[in-house]
C-alpha cells in the first residue's frame, strides 16, 4: 500500500467513526422526535426545521470553505498564528451579523401572518432563534477541522447534541413526559445545540473570536468578499435544494406528506455517510497538498473518498431496496408510504457518491467560481422543476426533481474538476490514483 494512502486511512478512521456514529445518531434523533410527536406535529417540525437550516447555511456565508482553505494552507506553528486568528474573527463577525438579520426577518414574517396554525407559528419563531445557533455550530466545526481537531470539531454536534435529543425523544416514548408539540420539541433541540456549541467554544481557544476582535482591521484580503460570496452561493444551493423540497411539499400538500417525505430524505442521505466522513479530512488535505503542488496526493485523496463512498452507497441502496418499508416504519405508522420516494432519492445520492469530492476539488483549487456557476445552473433548473413536479405528481415529483438535480450538478462538477483542476474525483479516478501511487512508490 502507498504510504500516503496508509496515513490517509489511519487519519480518517477516527473521523469516519465519529461521522458514522453521528449519522446513526442523526437518524435515531429524527426517529425519536417523530415517535415523540404526532405525524402532523412532526410535519410542522420538519417544515420549520428545514427553513431554519437553509437560512443558517445562508448565514454562514461561505465561511466554512474560507476557513478550510485559508487556515489549512497556513503554517500550524506560531508563524501565522495572528493571521489565522484574524481570519477566524472576520468569519465569526460575518456569520453573527447575517444570522441576526435573518432571524429578525423571519420573526417579522411570522408576526405578519394571521392564518397559520399556532403550532406552525411558534415552530417558525423557534426556527428564527435557531438560525444563529446552527450557523455558529457549522462555522466552529469547520474551524476545528482546519486545525485538524476532528473529534473536538465534530463531537459536540454530531454526538453530544444528538444523544441529548435522543434521550428526550425516547423518554417521551416511555411515557416519562407528555407528547411533544412541534415548537416545544424544536425549542429543546435548539437549547441542546446551543449548550453543546458553547461548551465547544470554551474548550477550543481557536473558536473564541473576542480574543482578536481589536485586530480585525489589520487583516487585508481584497478577494475575501468575492470568494466568500462564491462559496456561500455554492453551499446554500447545494445543501438547500433538498431541504427546499420539504418546504415546497408543506406548501402544496400537507404536513403529513411533508413529514413522511422528510423521513425518506433523511434516510436516503445516509447513503453518502462514508463520502461525508472522508470529505471531513479531504477538504483541508486537498487545500494543503494543492498549494504545495503535490498533485499526486490530491488525486490519491479523491480516489480514496470516491472508492470508499461508492461501495458503501451501493450496499445501503440494496438495503433500502429490500427493507425500505421497514426502514421508514421505524419513524412510526404512516411513514412507509414514502418508500418509492426513498428509492428515487437514493439513486441521486449514489451518483453523488460515485462522483467523489468534486466540489471540494473545485473550491480548494481556485475554481470556486466555476463550481458556483454550474451549481446555480443545475439548481435553478431544479427549483423550477420542483414546484411543478410536486403540484402534478406529489411527493414522487419532488423526489424526482431532487434526484435529477443531484445527478446533473455532480456530472457537471466532475467534468469541470477533470478539465480545469486536472484531477479525476470520480470512482473512475481510482485507477489513475493507483497508477500515480505506484509511480510514487517506485521513485
């Protein structure tokens, strides 16, 4: 085995374990919440949660990728310490300001509505308060990933938060408390994440932005705003399109159908579990080796991610094909009606895994503008198709729109990575990675 690949597997093992545990707990968390609420209340929760998470991605404003690229490629010793702190503070300030603006805007919107059900109105109020909590959690995770503090970066949200919510949900199932309404359940989720994020900040000095607030004006980066905007658009659109489908279903159909579709969406996303886990270490490694002109290592990282991710994705798809009704039935009665949607969504996520870390390649190698353009093009088509297909074909149409959009943008991104970054991030790049690895061993 190539020594670099061996180190890569070893370094990713812990990240993979944490991410797998976190993904399992995420699934269990939503199951526990679904069991602790009625199907209608879970529909309200799904609708509000989706809106909040989308707006939190807007609030992060691309700072996750900025941190992964700009921190990871700088020296980890004291040489660049002050500059790293200034970059961190700038990102925190940006996220805080945008979070507050979006929170106030959503609260204003809810106050102007008089025909919403009380449970929905109060869920949206909680959603507004949840925006800065989720945004800060997202940013801190990326900061610590850039510093290669994987466990501290992931554990508070991936493990601790989800365990607390699971305890709450299963406690309700065991009749240790009353059945949750959507706003109460969502509010407790928000409180637990806020506590975990605050604890993480206290444990990691690098995430205490107030330590370098007075130095912010000394940092000069003319391209920061442009690059942040490009990263932001790519992240929002990539992540937001699937979650938007839940919102569209809630608008056109009913809370019951929205809740069932949300369960299918979250289940299908587990197909990309290994790809997401390997991407945790891939982005900073791609940035570091690219800026050192170590292109062999960049290709090896991509080949490893695509290969591991695709094998896992195919195995999970077969599980869904055989036992999908049972998988959805875990959420409770009535959720297994979304079995066809589960399979349709899964096809898109398998293609996503097979295309590997194409977005990371483009964003970490100075081609973020190309990624932004192709993501916008693909998802504009998807957003146009989503309400139309949902209106005429219901949740089947929504699943088809999401899956088709995933396939389109991944194909375009993989093509762009091969053409412009000269790296093949797909499953077919494994042979190139193996050849390069043998060549490096021989030299």
